[in-house]
């Protein structure tokens, strides 16, 4: 998968750092598994705080995904779309 996109490893590290910082600010714990899927980056989040990460009707997870996409695109306008999923 990283053969298709040589920048993937760098993008993956940058995304994990950004998500870890966001989780830290929110007082949440989580681990992230990142993989490339069809021109998109899929992030599987494992967390004991899954309910808090998801939020009411998935709003928190949606907001985190929106912020992650905006931050990543601002630093690299060729950054693939990020999709967050939990447990």
C-alpha cells in the first residue's frame, strides 16, 4: 500500500501525532491503526473512552474527523481524505 503512495509513511506519522495531540487536549486515551484504503486513509481507534469519543449520535467522532481532515489538508493540500472509526 505504501508502494502506491511513497509519502504514506510520513502522512501516517503526521496524522497519528495530530490525533494523539487532539486526544490529549480532550483528556482521552486511544491507540490508532492507520491504513490506506482506496485513496483514503482509514484510522481505527481503540479506546476505553469509546463512548466519549463517539459522542451523542456520533457527533464527537464526526467533529474529530472533520478537524483531522482540515488540519492535514492545511499542512499538505494533497493529503488523502481521513476516515475515523472506533472499536
